[in-house]
């Protein structure tokens, strides 16, 4: 069975052809899908121009995106698929020692053979076949490096890992390589290449790290942001996550710290197939923004020449590439992984999202008119990766074990169908209008500040001139008043003196005339002298009147100068009005600049819409009907017939059923609590039961009833409700631990103790409730139930202790817990050591994990040595049947200075 191609992509020449095409495309334009074999000269010219303009980065030999521009499918944008084989682990080496591997690789022919039986095989071809001996560097160069180079050139790129759980997806993508640099995964190596190529001055690199858990997009860099919505552009169809944390990356160390932080918050669980099985899809988004230098935008007016204003307002050109690295959670079969409870619900969600992705790839491979991209948030996030505009590389991971041949065949068929998907690569090149707007805002602010400065200077000058004119007028008025007063006083004094002299002379003349009246008459000469004097006085008075007239004339002149000053003020006011008019003209020019900016934005939008009309439309997505869940038929305890509890729930109503929990008849209460327990077994009913007060009623019934059956069923219902984190906090807040502890102390039935232990074990897995759970006697209640000796009870006790130890270990790693383990303080260590080698596999597996988690905190080392736990850790690291637990125990022993010193003292080889 042949694949869709890949035999012609060994020499890495397709990288050069891609860059030669990209340098001649216009803004936001797709790459040419087919090369023209009839015009080799044109192709060579394109290659040479690309090499001269931007320089070629060559892919390494054997790269996944290599080959000539015309591949076997004729479409450069086809999804490239590589297959990687994981070597056998220790468990498979023992269990499958008598069986051959189910796959056989032929890397030189890029073929994989899948064994049907001992004599029949199916053959498949891929773009690259990587053996179990392929290094991490080799995997990066053939799978991821061509995609990273495309992202640096302004394209979107996707790197995704798909395969069964435990086949090495996270190792291939997310390995940090802290202990061995050669083990670095694709994420770390891709960021190294990106940071080495970008410029710290003109370019930017930013990162978001998310996980898709139970159809909820959560931020691994900010765990409180646990429900991020997906936003789709109605015009271009691009998908974005505006609520996600976006961190700018300047150096590799910052990126590694973000990866460590994200991995600490990622959901994982212990299954039969993998100790740390990823329970969510991890998505790393790297946004690269690069400035394009030395190129003029290909936009001009109709006459071919831009105006000077348009040149000054021309925005810079940038390229935006986005790299999406997707670490998919492993597909699993429930019967093999042993998932139960909440882990089972996680597995269902993972399988549903992977099934939706497979349906979309099938539709794209068959060129179907309808692609169900809206069936899952995973397919919506990967809309651009399959059938979109991104360059996509897929690595599928498989294991050699013949026991998992069905899962391996399903993974291979997924890769075969993905190879038929064709993408239309598009260069993300656009104008940086934000930078232009900032530049125009700065220019506008400068113009406004300059105008305000000139306006202030002009107003200050007007005020100064007005004050000077007023001072001059006041000074002239004071001078005129002083001169008039002096002249008036002077002439008045001279007039009074003249009058006084005349009166004196007249008196003298009168006396003289009186004395000489008898002697003689006044002569005519004296009379003439008097007339002359009188005439002189009259002329003096006329001169005084003329002087007064002159002063009046000067006063009139001063008034005229005042009028001229007023006219000068009017002129100044006119100049002020002209400046105000100039201000209005400046505001008009500013408005014209803003309108030109709007016109440029409108022209850019028109260009974008015209280019969008030239690009073939994406297939429309539509919501398919959700897969309905069938509620199980539960047996009624009264007559043994199967009764649909959902129908009973609809007919009777939840409130009426809960009210029967308080009935006086014991049989009625028993039947009612069994119905509530059956309803609580379904996750869809749990929220309704809690909102209706069912949890409170169950806790009250557990505390008040002495009936063993009621206590057993009520404890089982509480254990089902305790699988939800919100319900766990409600149980703790209503004294649930105290009631469960009291029930455990009074119970004799092993099944009742098993239900109580299961409820407490679920509560032990909550990081937030550990201190309160221990304070209310939860740990002591678990330890008190071991005296029952029943294997089912002991298995639940061991599970609770393992959950509690794991939460403590995680808290100590994160730095939120210090001091000895609460389990050790409550005396759990002797029982743990005693049962570390229990014959029952479930008990032994949980106890071994609990010991490993306790040993990871250095402060517990001395207590574990004195309690004999060190010997059990050494035995686990050597004899445990599960490789993951052996590895964890060995890593714990070799990382603890206290354990190392004790082992050296005892001369124990480890």
C-alpha cells in the first residue's frame, strides 16, 4: 500500500524554490502551487533574484520539506508526515520476548512494513522514516527545521505529534535536555534557531503556552485563566486567542523557564501504559514579527506616482509568522490503560477530540465539500494547519509491541490520510499601521505644542503692548494735570499780586488825592500813567489767556495720541484675530491629515478585500450534532428488574426523591438513597444533585443513620460526588471528613469501609484541602481502616495515601510546602513500609508510588531511613515490574544527598 509520495524529497532543494517564489509575491498573497516545467529560464531567474535579495537558508540533507518545486503530488503545500519508532522498553522486552516487532522500517526506501502475521505484511510509504536510533537533532532537522525557516520568512507553520500514549510524543517535542543537551526536543531547538535569526532591535518574538483539557482551553502560564475563548476573523477566517498570556522572548533561558512553568501546570495521570500520561493537548504558539527592509510597498495611485503627502504617510512593511507546536494527548483504549473515575472522563474527552480531528482530515483528504471543523475546539485551533495557509509537518510515533498492533495500525492510517491534505501557503506580509499612527500622533503633538507655544508668545506680546500703552496714557494724563495745575497756580498768583499792587497803588493814590485834594487836582499825566498801567495789566491778562489756550491745544494733542494708541490696540486685536484664523487653518490641515489617514486605511481595506477575493475561499464549517450519551440502565434493588433511573428522575423529580431521604420508613430511605447514588454515578446529574441540596442531605443522612446499608450507599454516592473539585470543597466545608471518619469508626462491613475509604481517597487528591483534611482526622481515619484487612479496603487506603503523597511532592517542588510530610507525622510510614511488597498488585503499586513521592522531599529522608523505607526504595528500583516506577525510584535515590550518603555507608550498589 503506497503513500502519497515523499520519495523525491531527500536533497532539500524545495527550500530554495519556496524562497524564490516568496520574494516575488505581493502583500498577503499565496505561493504558486505548481511549477511550470516548460519555462526553466524563468524559474532560474526567480531563484537568483531570491538569493540576491534576502539570502537563502539551506535545509539539511533529507529534510521533510525538501525536494524539487514540483513534487509527486504537484503541490508544494502538502502536509509532510514522518514516522518515528520508539525502542522496546523493559516491560515489553520481558512480556514480548518471544514475539517479533509488529513493524519493520526501511529508512533508505522511506517505507514501513506492518506485520499482519508471521507471513503477511502491509507496506506504507512516508516522507521520512525514523528508526529507534534516530537522534533528536536528526528528527528536528527533517521534521521541524523547514517549518521554522518558513515561519522566519513570514509564513504560518505547524509541527504536530500524534500517536498512542507512551510512544514518545512529549519526548520528541517538549524535552528540555537539562541533563543531556543532545536530548533537547523540537520546541527548544526551534526557539534557538528563531532567536539566532531575528534582530533584537527591529523584530519581536512572543510566546503563548496553552492546554486543551476536557474541551476547555487553559493558560499554562496563568492557571487562573482556565476558560479562554476562540475568536475567528469573519473576513479572513483566522483563529486567535485574545485572552491568552503573551510573553515576549529575548533569550533562550527565559523560554526554558516558561516551558518548565507550563509543564508544572499541565494535567497528567498515572495509567497502566504510562506513569505520567498527558491528559491534555499542549499547544505552544510562537509569534514572529519581522520588519522588511529595502523594499517599497507595491501600492501607488492610478498615475503611477505617489504624492509627497502619501510618501510621508507610507507605513512600514512587516512580516508576521506564527509557529504552532502541538503535543497531542495519546489515544488510548480504556481496557488497556485501566482508566477509571475522573481519569476515564479525561480519556473520553481526549478520544473525542482526536476522533473529530480524524474526521476533518478524512474530509480534506477526500476533497469533501464539508469539513466538520467545529466539532471540537482542537479542530478549530488547527483550522489553518490542515487545509489552510500554514506549512504543516506531522510526526507520528509508534511502538514495536505486537500487543498494540491495532493502535499502531490506526496511527499509521492517520498519517497516510494526513499526507493527502493540501495547504495553500500564504505570505503574511502587511503594513504596520500602528507604527504609522504612532508617528503621525508624534508629529501632531509637535505641531500642537508649537502652535500653543506661538499662541502663548503672541498673547504675551499683546499683553505687554497693552500694558505699555496704558502706562504711557496714564503718564501723559498725570503730566498734563500737573502742568495745568502749575500754570493755573502761577497765573493765579501773578494775578493776585497784580491786583494787590493795583489796590495798594489805588489806596496810595486815594490817600494822596485825599491829602492833596485841597492842594491840587491830579494831573493828566498821572491819569495817563494809570491808564497805561491798566492797559499793561490787560495785555498780561490776554497773554495768560493765550497760554491757557495753548495748554488746551496740548491737551487736545494728548487726546489725539490717546486715540492713536486706541487705534494701535485695535490693530493688535486685528492681528490676534488673524492669528486665530491661522489657528483655524492649522486645525483644518490637521483634519485633512486625519482624513488622509482614514483614506489610506480605506484603500488598505479595499486592497485586502480585493486580495481576499482573489484567494480561493475556505470550505465552510458547520456545527454537527453532538454525540448523545446513553445513560446506563441501573438495577432497582426492590425486585431485581432493570429500571431506567433517568425516566424515574424525570417523572418523579429530584426534589421529591431527596425528600424521601428524610422519610420515617427505613425501607423508603434505603430505596431513596440507592436512587440518589445511581444518579450520582452519572456526571451529568452531579451538578443538579448538589444544587438541589442532595450533597447536604447525604451528609446529614450519613451522620444521623445507624443503618449499615444506608451508610454504605450514602458513602458511595458521596465518593462519586467527590470526584469533582468543586464538590470536594463543599464536602470539606460541611464537615464531610468528620462524618466519614465517624462512619469508618462505627462500620464493620468491608464494603462500607471500601466506600468511605474511596471517598476520602478522592479528597486526598486535592492540593488545596490537604491541611484541613489532615486537621479533621482524614489521614488517621484511613489508617484506622487498615485493621479490616480486606484487600479492597486496603487498595482504597493505599490509593488515598498515594494521592496525598503526590500532592505533597508537587507542593514541595513548587515551593508552597516545607517541613516533614503530614503522612509521616500521623504515623503512616510503618504501614507503608510493611505493605510495600504486598501480594495484591493494586495495593503494591499505590504503596510504591507513595514511597517514591515521599522520598522526593529531602526533609523526609532521615525518617524514611530510620523507618526502613530506604531498603524498600532500593528493592523497587531493582525489582519492580513496572519500568516507570523503577525509573522514578532510581531517580529519587540518585537525586537525594542523604540517601546517597546512607547507601555509601551501607556499601549498597544502586
